[in-house]
C-alpha cells in the first residue's frame, strides 16, 4: 500500500510546476528507481548467503585459447625437448579426439621470476607480471571440451552443450544491483565471441539479469538520446506508463517474467540519465589515461574497455565482463605462436593499469578481478615445421586478484611438459564455485526452479578452492 501512495504522489509531483525547474533531472532519476529495494523489483539488492569478500566482479575474458606454456606455466623441458616427437597415451583424451601427439615446441617468450613472491611469468605479459604479488595464479585449470564453442559456453555458463544462464546473470540474480539506473551486468565487447550472445544471456532466469552489451566507439550505447520534446514531457509519459504497467502486473498475480520485463524498461530509462556520464572519460586525468595506454578522446581499444569497467563498478554495476576479441582474429594460434605477441601488447598495459588503478583507489579489496580463457594450448605442434599449437582442454591457466583472493601465490601444477594437471586440479565448476563464494554465495544454494528441477551455475558439481582464499 505504501508503494501505491508513493507512486501517485510522485505522479502528482512530476506534473507540478517543479517538473520544469532545475530539480527535473533528479526527479526523473527517482521515477526510474522508484521501486528499487522493494520485494517486487527483481533487481533489488539482495543479501548474500554469508559475508562476502567481494561485492562486485570484473571478468577479463580472452577469447581463442591463450597458451599457458607461453604465458603463465614455465616448462624447462619444452626448451630441452624442442623438436622431439611426443605422444601421450591417454584413453580419455583419445576418446574425445584430443591432440595426443606432435613435436615438442619451446615457448617463444622467456620466463622470469617476478615480484617479492618470485612467481615465474613470461615476457609475453611483462606489465601484468609486475602485478604478480596481487595475483593468485591457477596453473591447474581443466575443462570438459576442446572445441571453442563448447569450451566458451562452459567457462561462461557451466554448461558445455546446452544453453544455460551466464555467470554474470547468476551473480545479478543472486545479488541484484546497487544502482537502479544502470544494468547490473554489462559486457564490453567489440566483437561477438564463440557462442555469441549466449555468453551473456540469462536463458531461463528473468530477462533483466542478462548482460547489456556495450560496443566501444563514439556511441557505445545507441538510442540513449531522448525522443520526446523535453524532459518534462518524457517524465509525464513515463509516470503514466509506469502506473499502467503496475496495474497490468497486479492483474496477473505478480508474474515474475512480466515484472522482469517491466524492470528492464525502467533500467533502460535510467541509463539515459547515467550511462552517458559513465562512459564520458573527459574528466579523467592524463595520468589515469596513460595508465591504461589511452589517448585523450580515444573511444576504442582494450584500454577503453578496462577504464570503462573501473568506472562502471565505481557506479554500482555488479558484474562487468571484458571480451578482447571475437570468434575470429583472436588467440587461436594454430599456425604461428608469434600471433600471441600483438594481442598481448594490446592488452597487457590496460590490464596492469586496471589492477593498479583499482588498488590506488581502494577498490581492489572489494572488487574481484578474474582473468580467463576457454582452454590452453598443446605443448607440441602437430607437424615438425609448424609454428603454432593446438586446442588443449586438459591443462591451462587462469588468475584471480582482489576481493578476498590470497595474493602472490601459485595453485596447482601440470606435468613436465604442461600437458596434464598433476596436482590440485581445478575444473571450471570449481572455478565458478570459488568465484561465487568470494561474492558471498554458496554455489549449491544459488538455484532457480525451471522445467521441474533446480538449476545452478555449477550443475551438480563444483567445490570451493579454499587455497585461493585469503
């Protein structure tokens, strides 16, 4: 009842002479956020299952399969055995058609001990390597599929075959948003990755939890310009529309899908007020722009994505994903590992800058930063004169920083050639369980009833990797 009185009084206020005053922008924001915090709002801020280590997350996803043995996992035997034939007798790998033989290939970049922790990282990512004391490096990742589409789906949704809600959608569903005028889940992606929009889809979760894709450029979010004649007219229209929507929803017994759809409309209006400012870097200092490798006025590039991510989490966006490349022209270096070089050069400074910027602003402690790729690459080439590496699901590397992560550690180990995990394996389901735990959620309790069963991000598996927690 209080909500209904509040709504009518708001309509009266908006229709008053104040609607034409300097107070108008604030009133418009209030119209957009009027129901935020109420039980009827599917994006209302929700309490976590337990005290979280992190309240928000930035997911750095590198598409195509970054080579762990060229970047994060040093293997001296690859140098010693370079050019020698190698065959792995593994029935499970053979059963799915994985690459099990070839000619050993040495890494293209030298590994060096970095920071106080002395963790070895290659020269492929020299600036991220300088931040290694803030990172928990997982060298024992493995996944359940070696094809790009399926592995990409898996690292994002926990499902390798069927469409399921993305990790960002689950986080939005579990925790809601801190800013009613911006989406809870934003995806910064210049190109569509393998698996396309399913990477950020909400699937059977309410539609308001799906990711909002932002394409870097002069107009990262199109259609934000008001079509009405004035803010006053638009506010009047929206106040009336909102009341009709509430009545429509009430007549349908609080249909959650309808509520989510209506909430999406209101978020879209709120974005008109706040999104332009969030993507306006004009007030950032020259020093900050340089940290990300940006020129003033630049609106593209991975540096732009990283700075936008920092600005979005500052403004209450719960989950931000950055996708560096699409389903072509990515890290899939079958023919020549040298292709990793320019990709690393374009992303190394921005990622290191993001970590430093978050830390300097006191944001890293509550912001979980995750770097991941869908799988690794084989320690060998399929032919003796081939300069590339093949897909590899049996071992790869990812890392986490901030938000309750134990810094300056290495977790897990692969064999002497980097082909298979030999200590402390971390499956994608374990990775997801750990991420949710850091955000204050028990992965086994974060469920949604659909088609007669309870679904969750980790399916029926997953365990929290306690060694990664501070």
